[in-house]
C-alpha cells in the first residue's frame, strides 16, 4: 500500500506539471481553432484570408497578437478595410483565457452581445462600438473585474443599462452612447464609480433627474448626457462632486431653472454645453471668469437678457453658440478680444445695432452666423480679407445696407454665404467654380460683385444655428487602435451637441 500511494502521488505530480507546461504550439493551435470556427461564421472572409492553419497564429494572422508564451492577448479587427458581418455567437471565449483586448469597432456585426464574453477573465478593453448589435447589454459583463475600457456606442442596444456595470472595479472609460437604452429601474441600484474618468450616455432614452450615482463618481473628467430627456435643475453641487470636469455636455434634454452660479468653481472646465434645454435667467456674468473655456454652448434656451461684455475675457474660447436664446442685446465689441474664436452662432435672437468693427480682429474665424436678428448698418470693409479662414458667413434676415465689398473674392475658403437681402426666407443657391468640389451658398442678389466662372444650382435653405455641429470635444484616440492600459490616459471623444 505505501508503494501504491507513492506511485499515485508521483502520477498526480506529473499530470500537474504537464498541465502547467502546455507547449506554446498546443496553446496556439487551440486558440487558432477557436478563431477559425468564428471566422467560418462571418461574412467577408477575404479580410481574414491570413487566418489559415498553414500560417502561424501569432505572427501571420491579421489583427492577432500574442505574448511570449504564444497565448493570444489581443484581437484588433477595426473596420478599416475589414468590414466583418455576422455575429459573435461562434466565438469561444473559454479558448482565449489571456485575451486582454477585443476591438471590433466599425464593422457590421449584428445579433446580441453574448453573455459568454464574461469568460474572458483577462479582458481589459472591449470595443464593440459602431456595429449593429441589438438586444440588451448582458449584465454578466459586470463580472469582468479587470475591464478598464468598455465601448458599446453607436449600436442598436435597448433595455435598461445593467447596474452591474457600475460595479466594475477598474473601469475608467465607459461609452454607451447612441443606442436605445433606458433607465426604467432608475439608478437606485447603481453604485458610485470612483475609477471612471470618461462617461458617455448620449443619445439614448434616459429620463428623470440628474443621475445620483454620477454625482458620486468624483473622478469623471468627461461627461456627456446629451440628447436624452433628463429634466429638473442642473445640480448646484456639481463642482463639489465632480471637481475634475473638463468636458460637460447636457445639451438637448429638458433641464430647467438657471445656469448654476456654482459652475464658476469648475476651474478645469474646457467645454460647457447646455444648449437646447429649458434654462432661463439670462447668460450669467460668472461665465466671463471661466478662463479655461474653449467651447460654450447656451443656444436653444429661453435665457433672455443680453450678451454680457465679460464674455470678451474668455481668451481661450474657440466655439460660441448663443443662437435662439431670446436675447435682446447688441453684439458686444468686447467679443473682438477673443482671438481664438473660430465658430460663432448668434442667430435667431433680437439683436440690434451694427456689426462691430472690432470683430474684424478675429483672424481665425471660420463660421459666423448672425442671421435672423434686427441688425443694421454696413458690413465692415476689408472683413473678408481679414478673415482668411472663413468657410461660412450668414447674415441673412437682418437690415444691413451698403454694397458687397470687392474683397469677398479674397475669401478663397468660403463655402456658405447667406447675404442680407429681402425677403429673407428665400432658398439659397449653391455656387462653385466649374469642376471644383467646394460650393458657396448665396441668398439675395450679387449686384455689386460677380464672377463669370460661378455655376448655380438650387439647394434647400441652410438651417440657421447648425454651425457648431462640428465643434466638439474630441477624443483623439477614439478612432485609433487601443489597449486596456493605454486607454487610461484618454480624456475626450465626440462631444455631442
């Protein structure tokens, strides 16, 4: 019996040794077989033509990376030229125990997100954004304790956001924007997320008041809740709870009340957008003290009052949207101090007075709309020569007078030009030099300036107030490849209107 026991122990020890010393070739073959089984279920297999048993998994397969032991650690198949179709149903997560990055962004993968992805215990970054996934977000994703970066934006996901995601202990970047997600069970089961720095829930079906769990997630720097139906006041406690905010977007909701004075304490804020809500109480003077602001979006609110001259202190400001805000005001000449301004939209208000000559100092100006106001006088001479970067100039539906200056021909980048002729509700035309891709839209007659090479084509009227749609707080890495560790340093992505 002692000899038998000794033999048994020796056998067990050998089996354990074999179990932990599986040759890399065997591991690669197992993982390769799992990936080939998934490949067989996909459309567009030509994009993965390098995936064959005749070539090494770790060195020859497109989008696959391995560690020194031959274990697959990264699968990056972003849509640039890949164009995968199919589902994830045939992907055997259990066969990929070392996978840390799964990036399938910008393909056409559909079906549901499998709960089996929760078996990828080493996963740090999961990017399924810009696909056609439907169904609900599996709550099992909350079991991925090493997950740092989760991107499911721009799909067809529906149902409640699983509260289990708020319990991911390392999550830093969470983007669920542009889906059909709801909060029918409200947020009472959500816990604070102290590791999150980037949170985007834009363009969903979220309602109710400002989510309480977000106010308890104090390290957020980027917060986008735009294009939902959230309501109530903007919390006065924001600076106390979220002192590190850099980009803050509540646009296109139903928030009401005044813009909180406490926002002046957000000393790191670069981008503030609260457009298209029900905010009242005028444009607060304290905004002039927020010297770090690069973008300010207040349009589409019944704010009333005037444009405070103190906005002329925001020397870093590049984007200013105060369109359709019930303003009764002149245009403060102090805005001419904002040498970094590129986009300005003051359209659809009750602005009076003239076009301040001081604005000609804004040499970086690209898009200006002061349409649909009651402005008078003349456009300053040499304006177009002093704005060499001008792309869009819209001054229609005012009472300007005088001739169109000859220096209009110097605006070589101009593509949209809506001039102050009556009646102001005419459809503009498109004009461009024959054979060139750029076009220019005009309203009214060009009786004092013409170019015989212009060709005319009718088009629909330009929508006033749409100038700032491209002025967004960007994440330069959102459209690049990434891994779970590198993604920690990212701050900004598309910042919705």
